[in-house]
C-alpha cells in the first residue's frame, strides 16, 4: 500500500494505484462493517481523510487501501491528523474527517477535539476500539475515548454492530456541520468493523435534538431594526460564527446600509476585506485602538456570531458600557451567557441578516437614516493617529513585526495564513492584510 504524503496530496499529485481492483458495491450488498464505513464516507461526499493506522482500526485501513474516491493523508502523529482535519475544515468549509486507532491513538486526539469544540469547527473523528467482549477488561490499548472526550464534543457514539455504521456516520456528519458546528467522535469496535451487514444508502435520520432554529422571529427583527434607527454610533462586532455561516457579503451589506464600522474577533479576520474602509481590524486585548475605542464608545453593539470572550471584553461590566446590544447567534446557549442583550436573535447568521437588512431599509424609508458623520469623524481620527507600529531594534536584528509586514506585502491575495498560538499570532492578525474569509487558520480557543 502506497499512500501520499500530505504535501503530495495537496499539490495534486496522483494517488498510487491500488494493487487489486475494487469491486463495485451496490446498495443491499453484503459487506463488512469496515467496508461499510469507507462506503459511507464516499456517499457522504468526503473528499479527504487524515489519519494514522493502528491495530484496532486496521480493518478500516484494509478497506481504504483500495479506495479511489477520497484521498487519504498519512500523518506522523494522531494529534497532527486532528489539527490537519481542523485546518481543512477552516479552509474549505467542509467537515474535517480523521481516522485513528484505539488507546493512545485516540487519546492523542483529545487536544484537536477540544480545540475544534472551542472554535466551532465541524469534524468527525473515527477511532478504533477493542472488541465488544473486551470492553471493560483493561484490554491492550483499550481507552474510554467516548467518556474521555465527553466534555469537549458536540456528540459521540460507541458503535458495537456493523449494521449501525452507515446510520451513525450519516448522523455524525450532519451533527458536526449543523447549527453551531463542532466535533463528533465515532468510536468503532473491532466487532463492528469485522462483522457483516447489508449496506443501504441514504440513511434515514431522526434527530429532533439537532434541528437548530435558523430563521429569526419577525418581532425580534423589527425590534433590532428600531434599535438601528435610534443609533448614531453603531458597531458590528463580528465573530467566527459569521465565517461558519459564509455571511461575509451580508455583513458588508449591513455595514453599508447602516454606516456601522466592522470590528472582528481573531477567527473572523478576513470576513470582510481589510481594504474596506469600514473595517477597523481586531478588537480586544490585542486589537487596534480604533476597533477597541469604537466598541467602548458605541451606543449600539451588534454581536454577530461572537461569544463575548475575555480576550475581547476584559472586565465584562466595563465592556461597551453605554451600548444597547443585539446578539445574533445560532446557539441559544451563547445568548446572554456573558452579556445580556437588549434584543436576542437566535438563528443562522446569514439567514438572519438576509431578513434583517430589508427590515432596516423599511425603517429608514419611514424615519430616515441616522446621521453617523460625527461618529466617523471620531473613528477616522483614531485610525489616523493610532496605526499599528513597533519599535525597530538598534542591535542590527529584525523586528518580528517588520518580517510579518514584508510577508504580507509579498504574499499573493489568495494566500492562506496559518499560525501557532502566542505573540507571533497576535502580530500576524494585527499586521497581515486579510481580504478573504477562510484565509486565516488559527486557534481562537
């Protein structure tokens, strides 16, 4: 079996041909659970999978070796597979999928799973598990990965029967990407992988707990539009939820209609191009003075897919003290968690904005558009007086900020930027000019 390296896979190099020809599988054909797992991923439209093989997941890898419908990226460590799946999801908007073995292979995935949970990244993590009869016996490389990851997953499954695999993977893929995205763990026992079943697709899903509210009620949209009409110092505070919803064009339209400046969290950089004069950059502890100052002085704060985390707010009772708040989020648990809004709006960001913008235009047609010219005079003065600057070293070394600026100036507009976490992450998000969503891959949790 010859597998492409990650570099080969992403550079478009062809996958090595299989040594045996794979038989065409039709609905209703008898097959093993491992074969059904691979077929389910194909039928879900999965194009790329990351992973590391191991004993408890080998039946699945035996089925993967003959597959030609998705690319498999062999990683060097399970944690790398998890972070690669995260990055893939951030860059493409698709669900990231990784397959690892039991025990240490599964526990190595905990950090990527927790990170995906914090940053609302859609990911399906498939782990191998010992046979059903060995569970609870402290078998070799047995680990309760479902229990270990329970606090940091959106959902999890322990699969003990081959016939459950197509349904579980169909549900897991849907849950990972629906509503507020997140990681789903599918722990597949050796018993389920080697057992036989009759495959059928598509699977019927009954998931009443995962049917999120996507469309806002007309009354709250009207209330929000009225607040815009009464505001002379509005600010749009945009978070990663807007990126997940692909709402960049709608955020820009809302800004244009209301003359509201746009400030973003770290994960939302690039949601609207930095070249747009209404974009003030990132707010908060490491944000620009213009962005943070605008939030502190605004009379209306519109939180769009954002969670009011501590790096943005500092002391909550001192954050945007004079502002009324509209909070738009698909996760009702986020509404009022850290800051109580005047108008809470539960729904998908893009869907809500599509309905809210016409409501605002109707209000403006009746009452006129508030004059925000003085507000912009103040903001533009901040932008001019307080640009991002740094001290140049006097010992002949290069300032890291200068290096980041040179990279930004030289980079192609379609560049995807990736950072670790630390001071370099802050310099990158402050200095790089981001002009596209999904171009900034960095952990915000």
